């Protein structure tokens, strides 16, 4: 979850590393630090808190070297204080680390009391191990090769040595590491944003691979020290794509980018002239879809809620049993999977630790895996049998927005594609659903107009003691996602419920200080939903309803009513997500919270 940057080259390492860390701060912001070569030593500067604190400390610091490493941290082992900030330095070895060393205590015992630890982290342990090896090998790469087999866990590590002032060694097992080559320079980072200003040519490290940077060149080795030939990938993102473009926060920018993001998600899979989809062929698993009798959708957090929407769509349109599982639960139970099961794994980053562990578990069970990621060439993408992409572009705000709606759009196409291939959907019905999806981006543009409504209402909404989000059918997972957004951003009590469950407990919570957010578009479950809303109203709940344009009944029942454009039932989730995102954004902003970087959270969850 932490951000790693390393640089060798002719530019000022301080500027390059700080710029890279700024682009990666979404990965962690408890503390930050750098170690940059200066007068033959690695000069280390660290700071507790956000990157801006480190920037102030570095303002008047000068370095004469050409090599350095940096880190922005999301705390796992040890409190988020300066002594636990990276880089960690032990006898001339400096390193930065993302992940967890699971056998930390065992290895620390082996080192014995003579190893003097100055932090509470597992990361410092690795510095001790490499420092011990280099005293006998006098070779940085050889020392890493000796230490690597001793480490258990998920980690990515970048290490330098004062005795090898033109070298860096990077190695990983789980969290991502990328090496980029520019003119006279080499960069290492945990995400492409840090590299893009200098090069679009990158190499992705696979697990247990080692990058040895020496001067302006580098080689990749396996864990036995055998040289590997790696494919150089060209990144098609621009650095400008990850900037705010005048919006106050990245999250607000990304909310407003959703119409374009959804259009990009649909574009590779839709024949606009014929109103058909070829998405099954684009997965690379088209033949596998014919024989399946069950789909298992597995994900975490927001991606899990998107998967639940996908389950409703696939079951209704294609008539296939779909199960949805949280990855962290799936991996620790004994799932019963038939030979005709297809697994769909959803991960925005493509590096989510629990989801990646599930992928490898499924591979051992010989279950075909289709991944849906936003980052091409991420670990989950590379290791899956079939591939789909959100195509949402860079998403910097920790709370996902456009990646979520892009996922909904892709899953909708998957449902239509399977239904059509199985003869469950006529050509006319396929055309109807595709037309509805193609209309969604323009409809989303109109929904964005409710930004002003929530901006004005936030001063009142922030005073409620809690929020209950409710919906039925395909709208129920959107209620769950809306509640999650408010929890993530505003740190307020919020729960999502199936509206029919209200009388089974949640009604006890409702009073004049409880806001009830009801998703009630005009669909086959509208009348049932309306009945649930009236129950909440009768108990004194303050109703915020989201329905279809022209519904005066909902308007009369609600303290706040938002009208959505009239759309196909299957498209309503795309439209409903936007007002719920804006509600959470503006309430959090009104409370003075950091919207882009909510406390205790990080964008890419690469540890359990």
C-alpha cells in the first residue's frame, strides 16, 4: 500500500523522488522519507504525516549525488511516527519496503540481541539481513539473492548501499514494482504515475524477480540469479491525466469524468452501428462461456459491490447461477466449485492482495479465471486466463468513483453477451440493452447537475447522527456502495440494507435524526420500495429519495428528492451511483475532512 520511488540519473534526485512520491501519495500518507547520495553517504530525511511535511524539511537540503530512494507510508508494523518512516538504514544499507514480512519475529530472533533495531517495523529487519550478507559478499545483488529465500510474506523492496553508489536492487513478491528506462536514467516505482513524466517504457517485475540497476542500465534476474529477458511495455497514460485540471479535489474531478470513463469502458466491446457486443470474444475465453453452469464473482470493497450488481444482471438476463464472494473470506473457506465454474475477479489496481491470493487458489483448482482490472499488466491481469479492462484511466482519489461505474458498464455487457450467446436474449432485446448502455454517458452528464444540490444541502446533512441506505434488486448493492462512500469519506455511521429487511431490525434506528436514503427508480420493484419508504417516513425518518423523473409521489414523501433520467432498469445503477458519491463528497468536505486521502485508508490494498 506504500509508495516507492527510486532514481538514478542526471536530474536532481530530490526533485524527481518528491515528484514521484506526490503522484503516489494516494498509496499511503502516514509518513514519508528519502535517502539520497551526498558526499559518498546516503543522507536520510524523514517526516511523520503527509508528504508536505517532508517537503518542508527538504526545502533547504542539498544533495550532490545522482541516486536516491523515497517512500510514502501506510502503516502496518509500527505506529505512523518518524522513527518508523522509511527509508530504513542499517550499516550503510538503506531500503524502502511495501508489504509485510510474515516471519519477521522468527528472523529477528535469529539475528539475536546484537542487532540494534531503531524502529518498530518489519522493514528494518530486511535492512539488517542485507547488511549482514554484504559484509561477506561485498556485492549488493549477491546479498539480496541470499536474503530473498528467507523472506515470507508479501513485499516489494528497493535497496541501495553506500559502498555501491551507482546501484539499486529492486525485488518483489506480491505488491507491484516497475522499472522504467529514460535517457541516461533508470526509475523504479510502485506505480506508473511516478515514472510517466520521464518515460513510457517500463518493465513489470513478476514475483521473485530482481532488478539490478547499475548506472543507466539494468538487468532482471530470477531468484536463482539467472538473467531473464523481459518484455518492455509502453504505457499509454499521460502525466496530465493524473492532475486535478482545476477541480478542488481529485475525487470531484473523477466523479465528473464518469460519463467519459463509461464511454471508454464500452467502446472496445460494442458495434455502435449494429448495437451488438463482442465482449465474450474480447475476453480470450469465448469458448469457456458455452459450457459454464456457474459464475463466481470475487472481489473486495467497492469492486465487490459492483460484482453484486453484475450478479443480478447475469442471473436475470443469462439464467446462470452467480455467486458473489468477498475475496478475504473466499480464500479461507473451502468453496465447492464445479468443473463448469468460471471465476470473475475484479480489482481496480490489479494488485489487491486477497484477490490475488484467490486467483492463485483458483489456478490450483484448475478453475478458469477472468479478471476485470483498471491497470493493464498488473499482477492479477497478467496471471488470469482471460482479461477485461475498466478503461477508467488513472484514479487518484482513494474512494473509487469512475472505476466503479466503468466496472458496472463492463459487467452489464458481459451479462448481455452471455445471454445472447445462450439464446436467452433475442437480437431485438440485445439491441435494446446496448442502446440503453450507449445512452448512459449522456444521462450521467445530466445527473451530475445534482452536484450543486448536495453542495448546498451538506451543511444540514452533516448534522445527522447516521444514514440508512436502502434499495431493492439491482439497486441494493448501490445502497451498500453509497453507505461505504459516506463511511470512507465523512467518517459517519452509514449502513446499506435491502429495503425489504427494514422491518427486520433497521426500523428501530429510525427517528428524526436519522437520514434514510432510498433508491426508488421506476422499475419492477418500485411499488415494494415505495411501501418500505412509507414505513420509514411513518417512523419520523428524514427521507432522501432518488427516483425517476416526474415522480411526484416520491417528491411529496421526501425531505430531499433527486430525479434521474428515465432509463432501462439495468442502467439505473450507473445513474444512482453519482448522487451517492456526491452526497458523500460534499458532506465530508463540509466536515473539513481530506476527501482524496481519507484517514486510515489507501488506494491499493496490497497486504491482507
